[in-house]
C-alpha cells in the first residue's frame, strides 16, 4: 500500500478558499482508476506550525501513484491548489 500525503497552507485562509480547495481535492474521488481512496482533513488547532489542509491518497503500488501524478483529472486540481497555496509539503510512503 502506498500513501501519498500532502499538506497545504493557503495564502489567504478564508472560508471561501477552504471550501474551494477541499471541494477541488474531493473531486478527484472516483475519477482516477489507480486512486483507491482519498481522505481530506482540515486543521482545527491553527498553531504557527499548522498547515490548513491535508490530503491522504491511497494506491496499490508505486506505479499507481505515478499514473495519478500525471493524470488528466489530477492536473487541473494541482493548478487550483498552487493558485490558492503559499506552500505544500509531501510524503510518499509504502506501508
């Protein structure tokens, strides 16, 4: 099992931007054959170290993650998230 974990920090943390970002990420569900499941969470602590949104995507193998990363349904969401965020961090791990 491969987990792709991405944390996003919004440039402007407004309710409108949070909703747009989380809805954009959720729109990936069921649209990429190698994406087995997806979890989206939002931060409630709001500390200086906190990121605003987390995406946890599950894949059967590394090839599935590779297909996802360049998939035509994923690329528009990447563009949206880049336009909304000041930074993001990622961890890809095999469990």
